[in-house]
C-alpha cells in the first residue's frame, strides 16, 4: 500500500522540479535579437547566484543587438562585460555572469588603472 502512495508523490515532485526549471530559462545575452527596455536597472548575479550589481547600460550595434553590458557593482564601481560572458533570464529580468565577486572586483580595479 505504501508503494502505491509513494509513486504518485514522487511523480508530482518531479513535475514541480520540471516546472521550476522552465521558470528560469536563461539565454546567452549575445543571442538576444533586441535588448528589452526593462533590462536597464536589472540585477546582475555572479556564478554563485549572489546579486553583485545592476545593469547601468547595454551597448548595442546598429540593429540593437547587445555587445557589452555596463554594470554598476554593489560597491559603486563600474565594470564592462562582454555579452558573450552573460546570460539573460527574461522572465526574471536578471543577468547572470560566469564570473565570481573576486573576478569582478579585479576587473573594476583594472579599469581604475
């Protein structure tokens, strides 16, 4: 009797996991055809999921395809990230970088000179 109850519960749990995976469907930012207006001010997360800053500006080409993201880090410093290194979750309006906080701080330091 326990097995009959446990099997539907496992199935329902797997459905909720699949649904949550669909909720976060990031794509490479450089594959976005046109930059959505709502991306300005969007949070930026590092590779570990911590919010490290916000989008100040997205540089685009003549057709509106993103080339570079200007990101204001939490400490106020600015970094410029190539869109190849960023993913964008349009549903959550969040950018995710493959860099961690230490690497972002190094980029900000290098920018200062």
